[in-house]
């Protein structure tokens, strides 16, 4: 069943909205009080462009939380259990934000603009509230706000060709998660080598919301020779690549160790970091769950589900499948499982799909590809 | 243009989802990481049922943030600048949650279950994060979580008839914003005389998500003789009645004084209440904006907009229209304005609609009806 979305000022319009409509967007998902395009009507072509060519995405829903002021560095360290002393201006790091229980609140990219200015490029939760509460309670001298910044992603093996044609050598010299300020025909951008796929590419952080259509057109034009077309964070590719979707793959108990984020947690981070005590305790007492892949014994190609599947092992419920996808490259249905550590890669499990159908599968390590 | 919504486990399913689909829901709006029905295909009939008969709404998106434990009372007072000493178990109060700047974060109903247990029945923002941050930073002894509680609203002049037939005299004795625990054929409910309309009615807080369809059917059956049908928080009625939509009618600078919430702010609330200093300062220095109604000089019936209109007075921009609606009772286009206090009721203003059309209107006091 297809349902439509009612317009509301409570759900903010992307600067790229008109351009995506002109390019034939057919569906959206809500994210950070905005709407993100999820298809332009041809999922196969969208997947193919990302894997073999190049794709352009309206990911303005990746909102920035800007933290600015004399205590900005202090606050970002308090907010994340990853030691930040080696983070440099012009570099982004993937970080966990945890609450006092050590539960994951968001998994943003932290971009250091300078020693007194940072952006948290966030997943789908109100980090603005969290950061403001902590800053207010600790009486830190910072301003925290959502700036006029909206990323447009260029992803796929030919992304370098497009960005080279558009922005030149300067952009191509960026290393993974590196970024720099650039100007494209009067459009102010922060250009980063990043993006929510494993196919490589860039994100152009548009810093003037009035120029969304203009930027979209310029990218489209530069990408024409390389077969660019519109797309979106791809539900099959991201499961194949094992990328985390906060709020989908996580629940209100999930800690970073359960979802393969241990290398972003420094247990010797300062004692005033929120959640660090809880994370040390969790690590010491033993982590209860882990995220694995699952290869389904189920032939009919999955569509999208709005609920999780139940996973049973030898008659006992051991967790859930949080994401289901048809993998065009594996020619198989695959998924992401959040399950008890009593089961592991290689174990066969029974699965009850959201619509009640019973099937089975085998757990495996991530990523798939 | 109608766009569809992609299913995602990140966007949670309402317990009433299947029932609303069976009853012909056609559109939704995202709200608190869920979807709320916004129409069943006949807006006129939906309005008429609410104003003249009785309507039933899936408002499970009004999530509860439960605060429980020895410091629960202490925390809820810290979170709201309304003195709570006279709040009694079984009573709900409309409250403002403000940040340290005095900016409105949410406008929930605070329900006191007992002296150690409260629900915040929230508008569309992650209050869970805010409350947890404050509790964690102040080391309060509380648990904060989202319980399995999903309101179904029964609204309209015949709501008492329906609820009387369904739940008897006990429910009808409830006063405005009073609530009590009840059991309906094995379905655990918290029954409250409340709801997001000025037409009177109840909210049945379903406390077992597996029984959504069952409850929906029972309400539908009991309402049959009174002409009940499905509906939703009504965009025309709520503008006529001047009800606030947080995130739509407010922005990241809005304080409670600007949106007619002054009677829910006690400036002599305890000094450890978040935002109280800022609110005292704002009050002393003078509030800059206010919320008024606007009667449009524009005849073509408004549909729904996803953006605000610009308001100009004698050539100067003075604010925005945050909500636009056709009023069937006034037979006129009306709206809610958030404007500078340099203009007031009776002033004629120039308005630029979101689609660029220029028109005009007259400011007026709220509510319209």
C-alpha cells in the first residue's frame, strides 16, 4: 500500500526539494524533521548507478549541529567516548554519542572546523537537545545551533571523475573524511570525501539553502558524461556494506560494542565523558549482544519492511533482524541481525518475518561485501 | 503532488496502523519517529464529524516519556517553569519545557500517576533525550523511558455519549484533564478527558500495544449510533481554536510568552528550574513577538502548506504565518501569525504566500472561535 505525506511546516523542506521533484522523486522517508528521497521509481537503476557508475543524493536530512565558542572542544569531548586530542581541523571522525547508561544516542561524523567550532553531522535523533542540555547543565561557554548546511552526496566509482570536473584537483586531494571550504560559482560549500555507502565519493555541504537547485543542476551537468543520475542512501548496498542505521538497527538499550563501534570507543577517555563509566562497566561485565549478517533461506526478493523479524536459535528467541534486503550482487536475501552473543557466525537460525512467514538463515560476519 | 512513504523500522508502526488502513487512511505525517494518519480521503466529512458529531483518532504518536523513581517529582519540576506543588495524582497539566535560554522545547501534558511516577505526553521532539541528559547530569535517582502507551482520541460533541456507552459513568465523571486507570474487556487503559481539539472528548491511553485493533473496533462499535468515523487532529479546527503545533508554529527562538503560554509560566518557580532565569529576564526586558490570528483577503480555499508565509507591515517584515487553513465555520481563509509586538490585532498586513503569491489580511486575537 502506498500512502501519501501531508505537507506541514513541522516537516521542513530540503533546499534540493524542487530539484528532486523535477528529477522524478516518488517516495520519501522522514528523518530529522525533514523528508529524504528514497526512490526515483527505478530501484534497479539506482542500485546500478551507485555500484557501477555514479549517483547524486539529497541527504540534507543529515543535519549539522554546530558547537561554537571557547568551550566547544571541551563539550565535544564530553559528548563522545572517543579521545579527540588528535582530531585536526579539516578532518571528520565517526563517533558515538552515548547517554549516561552507555546507550548509543546517535552515530554522527564530527567535523572539526577549527579549535572553537565543530559540526556533528547527525543520524535521525535530536542531538541538538542533548548537546544543549549538557552544555547548559555544565555551564559551558558555547553556542549550539543548526546552521544553514545541507549535504548533497555524490557516490559511486565515478564520483572522483564528477568531482574532478566540478571542483578540480583541490577536491580530489582530500583524504577519507577530510574536508575543505570551497566556492563553486558563488555557492559556498564544505567539500568532504565521505558518504553513507562503501562505493566511495564526496559530500558537498551546501552552506546557502537558497542555492539548492543551482548546486543540483551543476552536479548533474558535470556528471552527465559519467552517467550520473539521482539516488539515495541505498537499502541494499548499505546492508551489503554493513552500515549502521541508528534508530533502525539500534534500540533503546543498544551500546556501541553491540553494533561494531568498539574501535571508536576509548575506555581511557577522560572521566567527565558522558557514559564512560557505564561503557567501562559494560566492557568488564561482558557485552550481551552483537551485530551480525544473516543469509536467508528465502527466495522471494525482499521489499522494504517497517518492522523487525524475530530470530530463534534451537527454540529460544535470541534477537531480531533489524534490516532486510535483496542483494543484487549476492543474488540472495540478506539482513542485519542484533542477536545474543550465545549465537555466532555460522549458526543456523529460525526467523519469523514481520508478516508472520517462518523461514531460516545462517548468521555470518559483516560486511557481506 | 503526492509522494509515498518508504517503510523503515526507523519509523515505528502504530498499534492502530492496521485498523486505520482497514478504515481507509490515505495520508500520514511523521511525528515522534512514527506516522500519524492525516486523512481518510474526505476532509469535509472529517471536519463535520469533529464539529457536529464524534470522531476517533490514532494519536499514538503522542508518545509518553515516563519518569519514575524517588527523584521523579524533583525532575519534572526542574524541567518545567510551572509550579507543580498543587498537581495531584490523576490530573494532567499543560506545561512548557524550556531550555536554558527559555526557548520552548515541547508543550506536553504532564500526567501525575503518583508521587514517584509521571508521564510527559509529548509533541514532536525528543524529550526523552532532554530529560535523560538533565537527570544524568544532576545525578537524579529516576528511570526515564518510553512505555508501551498509545493514545486513541475520541473528540466531538457526542464524545461523552460514546465514552458513556463504552466505559460507563465512571469515565464521564472525569473533569477536564483528569484521568484514571480502567479496564475494557481485558484492555488496560488510562482514560483521560483531554484531546487536541476544542470540541471536547477523551483520550484512551492504550497500555498494551498488541491490542490496538481490538480497542479500535470496540470504540467504532460503541460510536456507531452516534455517527462516529475516523479522523485526525484537524488542521482547520485547530487553527480556528488557536491550538499550538510545536515545531510548526514555533522556531528555535520561540519562548512561551510569544505563543500565549504565559499562564503556564510561574516566574516564582524554584531557582533550579531550567530556563527560569532566562524567562525572568525575557519578561523584564520585554517580549518581542506574539502569536495572533490572521483573516486573509484571499478567496481561493487554502490547502496544506509545508512552509510559512512572510508578513509585512508598511513595507517592513514583521514575522511569519506559521499555519494556513480554510475555516468552514467562518467561510474564510485564516492563519496563525508569529509576529513582532510592533503590530497587533486590527492591523492590516501584506502577506507573501509560500508559493510567492502576494495577498493581504487583518491580524486578530485568538482563538477565532
